[in-house]
C-alpha cells in the first residue's frame, strides 16, 4: 500500500515483543529505502490487533486483498510488496 503497511506476525515465544518486531522491520526498510534523515519516515507508534485462534486466515485474506480493494492490482499476489513469509529476528 502506498501510505501504510499491514503485517501479520506470530511472536516466537522467546521474550521478544511485538514492538521489537516492528522496530526491526521499520529499521530494515528505512535502510533499504535510503530514507533521508531530515524528517521521520515512520510514525512513532503502530496499531495492533491480537487475533484469536482461528481468525488468522480471515485477517490474512483481508491483508492480502487490501491492494486489490484499493484498485492497485487485479490479484493480491500481483502487488510487488506482498510477501507470504519473511523472518525478521
């Protein structure tokens, strides 16, 4: 999406928090995009939603279909930034 990001994460149970994952992700992409340091690229916080067991497929579909609903692509997997699994830590 051009103005926001959806991430579907599963915590590893080794003491890392959701904020740890988000901070690592933001840092990796900030370096990769070579964002100038004059102004913040990311907002300070993030919105999260904890899923109950069995909700993951519904939310995964919602996230994957977001570029399609916005008319950016015809199929979710045509979007260049759609990834199924990327380990961060």
